[in-house]
C-alpha cells in the first residue's frame, strides 16, 4: 500500500506518518509533500493508493491541487482543522475527511475504508477480464495436451470439470472420462486455462465455471456442485470473488 501525505506543516506530516506506519492492517510505504506543487509531483512519481490531503497550504489548497490534477485513481482522505470544508470534500468524492488534530482511531477507520474500496476496485477489474474471457466462444473449442506416464491425451478445454492440486502434480477431472494425473503443478495450468475463464476457488482447486450447476451456502464459505455431482470447496479468501463472478455470469 502506497500512502501520500500532503500537508504544509512538517509536524503534522510527521505525526500522520507515524500513525500510518503503526497501522496494523497492512504494510505501507509513506511519502510526504508540503504543498500543491510538490503534491502534484509526488502523485506523478509515487502513484499512491491513498492520499491524505490537507485543505489549506502555503501555495494554495487541496481543492486547487485536485482541479490541476483533474482525474485521479487514488482514494482521497481530506485532513483539515476546519469542519466547514466537509461538504466541499464530499463533493470531491473524498472517502472521508478528518479534523485536526487527527485521532488515530478515526485515521485507521478511514484507512480501512480506503483499503476496502481499493480491493473492491481490483476485484471488479479482475471480474471484468474474466467475464470477457468467459464470453469468448472461440475459446470453447480449444484443446489442451495432457501427458501421464503411459499416454498423451488431447482434451477439449470445455470438457474439463476441474483441476485439483496434489503436491507438485495436478489431477484433471474430465466429463465422461477417467481422471488424468499429470506431473505439473496446478499453477502452471491456472495460467494456461485463465484465458478460457477457469477460476481458482480454493488453493487446491481450479474450476471450469461452465460446469458449475449449484452454489450451496450450507457451509461457512459455500460449496460448488459441478456437473456429475462433484463438490468443490470455496475458501474464505476466494468466497467474495466467486460469488461476484457467479452473479455476473448469470446476468
């Protein structure tokens, strides 16, 4: 996580930096700037994820900086000693605004909100890419070559139900066929099958979403039921991604 603090008071920057570096949720790289112009330079060079932006500075104010910047991707948190700036801050789509002196608990809450928005943004980008891949019908006819000890198999990608990691090996489950055990790890096939829309639902499972019939919510994180009755676990870490992917698939 990259965080930029823009404030004309050195003591305020130092205090905010110290609080940010104590933030337990994530490792943060912190950069400082003392005004509008130095802030613009720091944004261009550092490409921050989150900006803590003072309103009143020596060479202008935070709104001047935003006007010069135009469009921006980072999450924005205003810091100010005057609460009359709250409404203008909100109009600039600021995630939050903090009154000085900044309370550490309020700062951490704002940072957590920002982090959540960043994660959601990344998730949405991943989903858009996957849905595009999923809808490319040309990929359905692709074949993959699998080799075990005795034989070489030419398998249509659309016939793969899922792949399961077994140490440094991968076990392929195929529609209307016996499983195929291959001496390559699952990561290799994850990269190979990503263009066909395959999704990682668990650290040991890579699933063909076209074969998903049911999402069962009875367990904590849920279970996928595929064609043929195969059940696939969904990990806590992957649950939200899988749910959003399946919702988009159904649109």
